[in-house]
C-alpha cells in the first residue's frame, strides 16, 4: 500500500516509517527537516515540506492510498500545528480522493479524560500541557467533521520501550487498571493495523498497557 506519514521525524513517526517499511508498504515521509529522519530504504521517499503549507500537502497526498499522522510539538511551543496541519491534510485527502486516515492524538481527549489520574487532570494538563491539549481538541473536531474513513488513536504517555504487540485498546472511560503509558513502537503497531481493519472506523480508541 502507498502510505503517507506526517510527523515522521518524531518518536512515533519514526516507528511508523520503520514498521511500515518492514510490512512491505511503499512509504512517503513528509518532514520539515529530512536530516532528522536518517532512514534509507528502496521503498521510502522523503518529501521536505511544511504541513502548514497547504500547497505542499496537496501535492504530496496525491497518489497515496492511506495517510497516517503523528503530528506533535513540544509542550512549551505555542502553535497550532496539530489542528491547522490536520485541516490541510484532510482537505488535501478529500480533494485527491484518498479515504483512509489514521491520526494520533492523546489519552485525555473527550470522554477519555476520566481515565487520567488526578495528577494529570488537575496539575500536568492544566499547568504544562494546556496548549497541547487545546490544539488536540481542535484537531479532533476537524477530523470528526470530515467525510473520510478516519480513526483517531488516543495513546497514554509515550515511552521509548520496545514493540510488544501486547496492549489494551478501545477500552471504555470506566475501565480500571489502565497504566498511563505505552511505547511509541506499540502505538505505531496499532496504527498500522488500522489500515486493514475497520473495527475502529469513525471511533477514538484509547491505547495503553
């Protein structure tokens, strides 16, 4: 499958690229700085561009069969790359007739807020992650309004552990015993599985151990 990955230089994005290539996909990585990716493969094309530039997104989306997004920004960075960038991606996909979109946001969005421990709800999110969460909320709103075949993946706190293939997903907001962490490699594993599985079509599954 021809797969386009946004946010490919981030921790989860790099895992998406590596695992997608290992599964035999033809991968296009859309990045601002190609030097940060440092991956070479016959089936990998690296496109330099800015997701906030609609024209560059439009031209890269054409010819793809699915799009995955791991867009993000440092908590201290006050921008709207998630929401504005995602809006550009969605409009480009709609115009090019590309249907499947799998996007990573974060656990704590919408009804999944109930799964967060006290420290996250009342200290970490409002004091440290307020801007990031607000932009992710706008991002999810953009996705829900689209006509695409979308899945929004909401992982818990990301770690650099190895891919295990063993994790919890799609749990209700009343679920008990959720560990608020998951390896980026397992997030990528789950996101790629959605390309061949419609279980979570138009849904927002949480992801954790």
